[in-house]
C-alpha cells in the first residue's frame, strides 16, 4: 500500500500469524485510531502492527459468532486486516474506523457463507420479510455433558447463542460485546436502524425460547 509520502509499505510479518483466540475487549476502549492511521499512511509499519492488535480479538469474536468455526474466523481476521492494509488510503478519516473495519469483516463472513456449497441460503432472512422464520445456519447443539447443572448460566447462554441464526449472533456480538450503539450497528451491517432493532428483538426472543427449553426462566437470568 503506498503511503502518503509515496513510499510502499510492506505487509507486516505478524499478519500471517493469529494462532490464538484472544478475548476481545469492547471497541469502545480502543481509543483514537486516527493518529495511528495517519502514521501508517506516512509509511510507519509499526503503527499498522499496533492498529491491527487493537482489533484482532474483536474481529475474531465477530467472525466466530457468524461462522461458528474458529479456523474460518482466523481466515476472516487475516483477510480483513489485509483488505484494510491495502485500502487504508481510501478510508474517510471523518468516520469511525471501528465501524469501517467491522463492516469489512461482516461482509467477508457473509461472502464466506455464500461460497459454501451446502445449505447455501441467505443469512438475512427475517420472519416478517418473506413469511418464514430465520434458519439456523450453524447449530452445534449441546455438548454431551451440557447438563444444566454442569455449567454456569453464562456458559449456557453462550452455548445457546451459537444456535441462533448468524445475523442475530452478529447483532448480539456488536451490541453487547463490542458496545456499539444501534446507529453504529446499522452502519456496520448496512441496514436501516429499524431493521437492527427488529432483529435484536427477534434475537432476544429466540434466545429466551432456547433458555426456556433448558428450564431457565427470566428470574434466573435477571
């Protein structure tokens, strides 16, 4: 990627790694990315290393939620960072960088679904749009020892969340793990604000039904 000075920046070596599955902090704590972006555009490779380190964990969590596969999630993280690296000079610096990078990752996840040769259906199906309930694209099911008494409530909620449609998992991740506002989620997913609210409501409803199937009522969640 050519920097603002005309120099060519080589892809940092760390971009081919990402072997771990780190826990992602909220993107609200990421800080101001603009100084790093400007340094990268001037040809500072280490600045890109720092920028990537801020977002790798968040990208991995999002891709894992949407794809239900850690290996594919790692691929998405690498592809996202590569695309960001190559196109950073096109980024509108008046906008939030976190929204831009999450949109790239989300679109890559959607493209990955569409390339799959099995169960190739849209992840954007909504019950009120075509009369059909959303289809669960990735359903791991409970592990053999997943009795209600053997796991904490948080673990149970996390396991059941994996059984929701991918687009609902993404919205829950963006809202509650990454701390994005409704408007920011709408920008990331490139859908109207009303669609975000409707899908979040449906995600809550489906998760509540799954919890009830496990014998967990509202009083245990609050």
